[in-house]
């Protein structure tokens, strides 16, 4: 699973790969992910983009570490797959920030958590 910083550095969360060959790449063991992701957020360290890990997204949503969620909805029914939504049943209210629809009917919806106050 790859986390890409907007600054073009990469963070790889993996329990198995020890040797990284990409430039500007840091390895984080999976069990350290939440704590290590909190660090740059606390220091205003820039945006992180998660690609390819519904498990990590589910964890980050559950920990309140998602500032923006971009859902890509394809006009295809598969009948299964991994969920990104936490299994704790907790309410997480989102507001639609933007939406785009491609000519093929793909919806790209950007949501932001509603701040509770």
C-alpha cells in the first residue's frame, strides 16, 4: 500500500518489504501506521493521498484522520469487495465538497467531514 505525499515523497506501509528501491521513499510497518500518520498532521506536514488500501482508509476514518474522502463510483455492480467504512457503526457526517461525472458515467465525489461543535 502506498501513501503519497503531495511533495512527491512516498511512504510504504508494509509488514513484509524491507528494502525500498524508489527515491524519496520511507517504510512504515503496518502496526505503526496510525501513530506515524498523526505525526505530520500535528506538524502541518502536508497532504497524504492513500491509494490501494481500503483497510488503511477504514482505519483512518475510524481514527478521525481523514480530512477529505474522494469516492469514485463506477457504473458497474460487482456484488462484493472490501468496504472502506469502519465496522463500529459510528456516525460520521460528511458534506459534499464537489462532484464530477465523466462521459462514461463515473462519478467522482469529494466529501469532507462535518466538524462537530
